[in-house]
């Protein structure tokens, strides 16, 4: 048994759906093959994980919501009407149409159909309402009509008769073909003097001439630019010299790459074979920019230029289409999210002064920055890491912490992680565990304020997550280490920047929206200005040593 | 079991006569399953809530056509699957506006994991997210049998009845879906095994 065949049977083998001989064959292959056992183990591990996933609890309001939607449904009579009346009406209409189409065919006997012109079946219908005294006149009229029909059907008839017998003659708006062309040429084309880049055109004198003079795309007022451009400059008309249009009198065209093309060279004056010109036709030089000489259609010229979509953008669009957590241009116009996470200093007391920080993001943050700051008021930031945070996966940042960044034993510090998430959403941060393996003091119950809960309170040993409703962005705030547990914070129902600032002020922080950055700092006492940091070369991830 | 089925058929009978109170009981019985199917297919809790509501509304509108003797659960899940497929197709035609993704309702984080360790919490979130993305990347005709069979615990026959296809097709699609999922999740296998 070959590997690909065994792989095809993996599902059924795992589910015990194979018969005994096939199962033995698969097991024999798995025992002998070097690759397939690993493949099967991977598949089994994934399926096991899927089976062990806990079911999501259904929203408690589901029954109530369904009931509300059922109550909001339209009335049943309308549904019945839509269900039965519309198909019935459609069926009735179909029957009527079918009857109208088929009844002349079905009701006409074959013999009568053959002799209809002679016996004047149409006359018989028309005469049903004619008074007896007008019968002779009506019969004469019908005979003339029949004669006209016969003449029209007969080839080689004189033009006058043909014209007279044309169907539709005398009916407004219906023209035989030559007359129609003449009318279209006369009425639909713009006046000769108004044609762009074209000199005066003699008025058509007949159908044939009109056919000759009308360009192939007669109804359009603007022939293709390249065709016009390739025509030679006109000779002056003896009757009326052509008045060049304003744009035609402009300065000579600047050299453009398009002139390197054969068509461009033709326009630039290179010897070409001019097209046959109709007598009396005068064509003024048409000033068109270079790209038009290349023959782009009008629609293409007016269409916005397409830009190549970068791969990252394509990925985001794909995620958007799938309803995933994709990136996009945020409505707020800001593209930053700063999260303050507090960590105990304990991990930094380890030998070697290494601090491990795990950052989970739901997006890529190409310019993430991590800084340490003492939790005490007025502490200075020390940048310790800068680089790119990958999307979704755990970013384990192993930050070497030098003596200048180390704090006195046990004193809390804040880790400030900032950056510009690509999709302008916040990212989750988890502080490192303490030396004892316990989570940091702020890693307790994560709570979240939903709009319907606001205004509300958040309490607990907590990580509070404030949601800004006005700007439609999330701000996840992990409370600082010194934050009193159980502190209650009231959140405004519409959490704009002002209300967010107000909410943060109540927990002792100051919110400063800035251009391209958002800072949350302790408000009391006044924070010292941050120490200037060394500029980093753009686009390079680099580690900082404190 | 028999009593439950008898009770369910009684409820269905009453629903067919327009009794919404009886339908509430059916929603209570099958709400979690319907919601979970929608969530696994769509990957968004709020959308799943909407889809579950829509599925129940459609089911109530069509319950008169439900034939006695067949499985109401299978019938209801087929309705739910159809609503999910409609929603996914609608999204492909017209992606949701950016504001809906910016809003916290669609981006709300996973519920807190009771695991005390932060690292475990991080890993649990990562695992769920990885699997959600991997499932979302599957084509629809593979995603549905995978979700029904692996996540919802349906048998081949039930999946075939829900998808209105034969069991052989279900097995084939399920195998392909599993292999595709394995391919997508193979780089993170250690993470999944750790869970």
C-alpha cells in the first residue's frame, strides 16, 4: 500500500471505519513506513485537540432575542400572499402570453392559411365593424393594402414602389435604413464647426453620401484619438478656413515616451502612409497628450490609476473578507495603541538580569517599543527593546536588563510597550510571571466593559479593559502594580477621549492624546520629562541595553 | 431519551400550530448547539449570535414543512448551516465595513481562562486563535463537515443528512479537511500538543 493511499485512509482509520483487511494493511504500512506514522500522529493530535475544545456557551439572551425577532416579523397574510399570490399571478400571466402566441397558430386552419391573401382574411377581421354602406370602400382599401404587401414581397420592384411599400413609412420615428442613416448623421452628429478637432463637414446630400461621410462610430462625437492623430494636417478650405480649436493652438507637445512607438513616430512627423481622405474633409491637428496617442480608450483614460496592492494589504483584505481580525484604515485616524503593563521587579532580580516578557498581539506591530519605567511617580523611562511584534503568535521578548535599568529590590516597575499596530487595534500584554511562578498581581480576572454595561464598575484583582466607543477603538489598560486592588472605576457610556481621560484621571493617570502617539502617565505628581533616547536607524530591530 | 423525543415532537406539533412558547423551549434545547455551529463556522461571537437568531427565525417560519419522523435536530442544523453559508457568501460579496471590525463587540477578547498561570492563558488564547484561523481558511465544502464532525460531534450519517449528500462524500471531504487543517497547523503542533 502506497503512502498517498494510506494518507487518504487516515480519517477512516482513525475513526475505526475501515474493514479488517484494510485496517491491517494500514497498520502494516504504518509499522514499516518512516514518514506516515509522524503524519498520522500530527493528524491525530490536531483532531484530539479539536474534540477537546470546550463548547462555547450560548448567549443568555438567545431565547429572548429569538422571541423578539419572531415578534418583529411581518404579518402572516403578507407571507401567504407572497407565497401563493405571486406564483399564481406569474402562472396566469404565462397562460395569457401562451394563449396570445399560440392561438393564431392553432385557430388558423392550414387551408385557410394558404389562401389567406386571396380571400382577405385580414379584411374579414377588419370588416366586422364596418357599416354596410362603407363596405365597398373598405374592401377597396383592403385590396390596396394587399397589393402593397405583395409588391413589397416581390423582388425587382421599382424604388418608388419599394419605398411606398416599406413597412413603417409614415409612422413617426420609424425610418427605412438609408433615411435613418441620413437622419442620424444629420441630427445626432454635432454641427461641423463644433466637432472637436475636425474641420467643417459638408452637409450630407443623400443617403449614400451620408454613409460615406459618417465615420464608423458615427453616433459618437469623439472618434478614437489615435485615428485622428494619425491623419495628416488639413489643407486650408477655400470656403472657410478651419478654425482650430483652442487646445489645438497650444504649444507643441513635449517629448513623450509614446513618440518612440510607431504610432507616436507617425504623429511626430515620420513618413507614414496616410489614410485615404474623403474630399472636402478637413481635419485639424488634434492636440492630445502622449498617453492618449497610445490608443487608450476614453474609459481607460478616465479610470483612476490602479496601484499595486502590497502583500500586507492583500493579507488584510483577505482577512477582512473572511471576517477575521484584519487590518484596515481606522475610522479614528490614529494608528497607535499604547499599553502600559506593570510587572514586578522580581524577574529582574534573577542572575543575569534577564526579563522575559510575553506579548500576544492580534496584529503585527512593526515598530513596537518596550520601555521600563519605575512605578513610582516621576520615574524615567528606559527603552529596553525595539523591534517587530509578530501577529497573533506569542512574542517572547528576552530582555537583558542592565544595572541602570534594574530597580532597587522588589520595587515595582512598569513596562511600557508601545507601537503602531497595523490594524490599529490594541494588543494584549501579559506581564511575566514572578519568580515563584505566580502571575503578576495584575494578571487576575480580565474584565471587559461592554457598551451596554456602561456606565458600570469594574472591580477585582484586575486587568481593566476600557473600550472607547466614540473612536471605535479598544484600549486595554493593565493597571499598574501599585494600583489598589478592588478600585472601582466608573466609565462613561460614550467613552470619548475626554471621558477616557476623565476615567483615567480617577485612577491617577493622565491621558494625553497626541499626534501619532497616545500617552498615559501618572498624573500626580507631575511626571518628569522622559530621558531622551538614542535614535534608532529606521526599519531595524535593535535591542537596547539599559 | 424516548420521553425527551416525545416531548420534542409535542413541542414541534405545538410550534406548527404557531405556539411561540413551545418554540422557546426548542431554542433552549438546541440554542447552544446552533450557536456553536455558527461560531465555529464564522469565528465571531457576535455574528454567531445573529446567525443563531436568524436560523431559529427561519426554522420557525418553515417548521410547518417539517416532516414528522425525521430528526428535528438534523433539520435545524441544516437550516443553521444554510444560514452560515449564506452569511459567508454575503461577506465575500460585500466585506463588512471597517467600523464593525473596529468595534469592540466584534473584537472582544476570549473569555478569561480559569487557568491561573499566565503562560497557560496565553497559550490557550493562541491555540484557539490558531485553530480559528486555520478553520476559517478552509473552503466551505471542507469547513462544514469538519466543524460538524470534529467540533460538533456529529456522525458521518448526521453530517451527510445535514449536508444533503452521501456518506462517502462526507468521508472524503472530511479527510481532505483534516489534512488541510494539519498542513495549516503543523508549524504549531507543539503548541497544540501542549494544550
